[in-house]
C-alpha cells in the first residue's frame, strides 16, 4: 500500500468539509478523485500534503503515519503536489522554477541529470529556460508546474486539476506525460473535473460529493454506472 486514508475528516472553522473519507492507492498505480466544485477534492489533497490539518482519522504513506507531519517533511518522504492554479514563481525564469523543485533534495550532484529528464518530457521548457515563467502560455506553465514537482523526485505525485484552462491539444499532451510518469515508477493521485480525462488516465477512481466518498471502483465500472453517466459524463 502506497497511500491510505482512514476515516479522514477535515474542518474549516466549524464546517466539516471532508467527512470520514477512506481510500487506498497502491504503488505505481494511477487513481483519480472525481467530484464537482466544492465537493472536497482539494481539501483531501491538502490534508495528504500536510497543508491542512485533519480533525479525525489517519493518513499513512507506506508504513508511516504522516498526518502529524509538516508539509516539508511530507515532501522529503516523496509526496509532491502540483497545485491547482500552478502556483509558479512568475518573475523567476523557467530554469529557476525547476531548481526550486529540488530545494530539499540531498543528491545535488544529479540535478543536471534530472533537468535533462524534465526537458525530455517537455522539450519546450528547454528552449524557454531563460524566460520568465509569467511569459509562458497556460499549457507551458502547467508543464513547468509538473516539471518542478518531478525535480523533487517524488514517489507519489498529486495532480490537482492539471487540465484546467488548457486546449484539447495541450490536455492530450499533458495526459501522455502523466502516462509516461507512471511508466517510470511514480504513483499518481489525480483530481480532475474533466471526468473523461480522469477515466482515461486512471485504473481506479473515487467519487466524492459533499465531503463523502459515494462511489469507488475500476474506471471501466464507474464509466458504466448510470449515476456517473448522468452526473459526470453528460449522458444516460
């Protein structure tokens, strides 16, 4: 088991945003979390990343309980998140943003090799490495955000709405990179409103509504579920 949430609840002031969520992700697996705006998806990710404390339950990574750890310690364990909205350092160059991703790494001697691996995934970043991140297109900024996360050498990569605001061509390109990343041995936890993309990229999925998991299963079964068809795929 790579990641496990056990009956996790999260409060914002007195409002319970996440209510007893349990889920599991195996090593090298791609798992999606689906839900509408406000369903609790990002709150779950923030709890896993140590950015939001939980009010009840437990979060385990490998054989270690992590819900009491700080965000920096969770990154050191190998859990890295690409946040919704990218959160780049817009006044810094592409190269400088990528270097920020390896700030906590101890193997500084292999950083150049990691950079070349990122440029292999995203050749456009190599050609723009001296440009400010704020000058990139939306798709290029998403590539940079994923590249920065990969520079941390994650074991588990969390992606929060990676397709948001991107053209269909760019969505397909990002999707291919996500598939390649899993082939390299990295586990993927994907949050997406684009349900068709999530189903394409994941082997299993969970559906969250109003802070609770309401459905889970193989993506093939979820796609054939009548409720999922109506609520998330626009059909019957």
